[in-house]
C-alpha cells in the first residue's frame, strides 16, 4: 500500500491532468486519447488489464496498465504521460506529447503546486 501511495504522489500532476482532460477534453485530446487507448487495448505489450484485477492496478474494477498500475482511461488523456514500457527500459508504444513547459503552464493555469 505504501508503494502505491508513493507512485500516486510521484505522478499526482499527471493523474490530475488525466482526470481533468477526461472530463474536459478538446478534439485534439480526444483524438490522442482514442489512439492511445486503442494501442493499450490491443494488449501488444501484455500489460493491459481490462478489469483491473492485477495487484499493481491502483483502481480495482477499471481498466489499467498492470505494468505501472495506472488507470488507462485517465492515463491516455494525460498529454504529459507515456507508455509504462519506457520506465522498464523498453520502447514505449506511445509517448508524451506535452513539453515540460506546457506541463508547467497546465499546473500554473490550474493552480497546482
């Protein structure tokens, strides 16, 4: 449980961004999220968990990546997020498309410290 809390804390801004963009998407974000979700759902990496049964999944009962534990619905909407394979030293199936400056601007715009 402590490890899960550390993961959530480390990625809190990406999680907030993903949740925000899930409920307030624009056409560009929706297209990116749909493309990423299609990649995840193909399960080419073997880590897609449709119902969140994996021990690593942070939100049980929802689709997640059992590689990192993230909820796929939120993660694919976060433009600053990338496929968990990258953290495993492998070639990611999709990558972030938001620069650090854009991520900082998002935090500033939404008063996230």
